[in-house]
């Protein structure tokens, strides 16, 4: 494995797992027609590096109360490692509604980096959801055969609807790569419904313990998350999120993230 890239990939695992969770989590267990979720984020760091991510998830019913299919297209670009890089991928797979409250998904993805290197991903999840809370977990695997890069990110978490318009959600991620190195983090947010239309949120994510790729690095890596959500109708909603990114061994930065959810 290319060990010079491993430390940076360990941190990237946590960020992309968190964003992917935001974009694919919680397809409602209720019967639905079609759903489209689009998200775009831009990271700007104080050393003049940047990263962008564009993702669109489309869900179509096969049997609305039993089986749906998910199709996701995504593109990532950045120059955080010195050279400009990109990764474009296509994911697809079923969402199975086992009961009105229990669902699972299994999604396979394939794509290419800017140099033509092939990338494989697999995402398997299972969740229980009702009007008060959601709990579930899964694992995401990533393989780049040309660079001998491979890792898996198991996760577990959920959300609870609290009294007086408050809600709380948290997810724990554990990253394991093919060199046997570990990284782990927790992401948590509290949201508040100001009105039936407007929701605000505050939260963060933090790396727990030392980074295994930098065993002498005890500095803290964390994100501070703020955002606002707008429910334009029962079928259309949007969210804006702003993050301050504190990185242990690289320059800090900020992230702007826009997300639109449309059911039709």
C-alpha cells in the first residue's frame, strides 16, 4: 500500500463517510413514488487548497411498499495532496422494505480517477425507523487495486426526536485499512424546528484518539457544524450547512454544503 497517501486517506474516510451518510440516510420507510436528493459541497483551506463534491441520489419504486432501487452519481475533485485529482462514480442497488419500520440497502459502485485507475465501493446498511427515532448501522468498503488502497468503514448511529421541536442524532465511524491501521470518529448534531418551515442545527464531528498513521500526533481534529433547513412543501426541502474544519497536521478551512430533497 502507498503509505505516503495513507494518512490523508484516513482523514478523508471520515469526511466522505459522513457526507455519504447525510445524502443516503433515511429514505422513508413509508411507501413513496420517486425521490431525488442532490448535494454539493466546497471545501476551502487556508493553505490555498480546496475540494469539491457533487452527488445526486435518485430512488425509484419497484414495489413501493417492498422494494426500491437507488442510483447515485458522484464526482470529487481536490488538490489537497499537491496534485489535482478527481474521482467520478456510479452506484446502484436495491432498498428493501422488510416491514413498515425496517429497511436495508446494498449498493455497489464503480468509477475512475483522473488517471484512469478503477475504484470499487460497496455500501450495506440496515435501519429501524419510526416517528420518534431511527437506529441502524452498516459498512462501506472502498478498493483501488492499482494503488493497493483498500478500507472498510463500519458505522452505527441513529436519531431521536425530542420534545419541544428538538432532535438529536449521532453516528460513530470506525475506519480499517488494508495495512491494519485504524481511525475512528463520532459525528453528532442537535436540530431545532423554529417553525414548521425552518429548522436550525448545531453540531460537530471529532477524531477520537491518535491517528494511527501519525502515532506521535496528539492534536485534535474536529469540525464545527451549523446549518439551516427549509421545508418548502411536503415534497420539497433544502438545507444549507457551514462547517469550520480544524485539521491536526494541515491548514484549517471551511466547508459550504447545499442539499435539496424532492419527492414526486
